[in-house]
């Protein structure tokens, strides 16, 4: 498994990889979780994908996408501030060059078979460590996210607990909530130790991995 960063400058170059990510999101959010999401054919894609996000993508040894997350700066439109502001309670929507939003975090549970001693999949730890590594490398201090109580428990088990903005709310079939997590070396060390990761997870260039 490889964890890679695809910045907005590389979207065209890695269009096939990004398409695989959107197909995975369709299978997870539309088919498995039955969320009310925007789709186009067999792709789950929404307005926030047009805002030049950075993607953290997990790829297996066959080149298939097995996990992903979408990162956006909070200085522009975000899912938390523009779509789910009620999950903030009485708190203002975070807006800072040192705070980013993570959304659309998902793992292909059918393909990502390797499971750690905590019961969480190795891909999950790889993606979480990748988000932390990217944040630290880019001078970020905090990540905010809209998620559900199920993933809140996953974050706690991974050693990176979420701090809620407000109590959860029922949205359709989902008990949704929003929160923030610190981008710190200690948080990264916790995730690496809990997931038994050996050093950095982010790959320099996906093209090198394919050619290897």
C-alpha cells in the first residue's frame, strides 16, 4: 500500500487515479452508507471537488484506490461552514490559513483486508498519518471535519481523538457531528504507534511507484 498526495496542480496528470477515488466514494457513501450525495454515473462528486482540493489517496500494489480523503483550506468555502453550519452549535465557522478541512474520508473495506491489533484497517492508519504529515509539512495547526459518531470512535481508537464543536445531530440516517483535531508531532506519533507504522507514510511521487 502507498499513501500519496495529489495537489490541485496534479489533478489532470492523475485523472485516472482521481476517477478511481470518486468511484470508491460512490461505493462507500452512496451504496454502503446510503448517504444523500451528488453523483454522476458511478462517481460521487460534489461542488467542493471543483475548489482545487488536495487529495490524500491510498493505493494498493495493483494500483487500485483503496482509501482517500479530501483536504480544503478553511479560508474558502467548506463543507462545515457552507453545508453543515448547524453542526457548529454556537461556534463560528473556522477561518484561518492554519486550519484546513478534511472530508470524504473513506476506505474500501472489501479490498483493504489488513487489520491492526486495534481492529482498525491499516489503510485507515495510513490515511490518518498522511493527513497529519501533510498538515505538519504545510504549517497547519488544526483540521476540522464533518463526520459521524462511528468515525469519531475510530479516531479515538486510532489515538487521535476528536473534540466536538457541539452534540451530534440526526441527519437522515446518520448521527452527524463536527469537530477539530490538533496537527501536532505528538498526534502523529500516537497514530504511528497505535497503527504500528514505521516512519513516514507519504510517497514522494506516484509515478515513481508505478515505474518501480
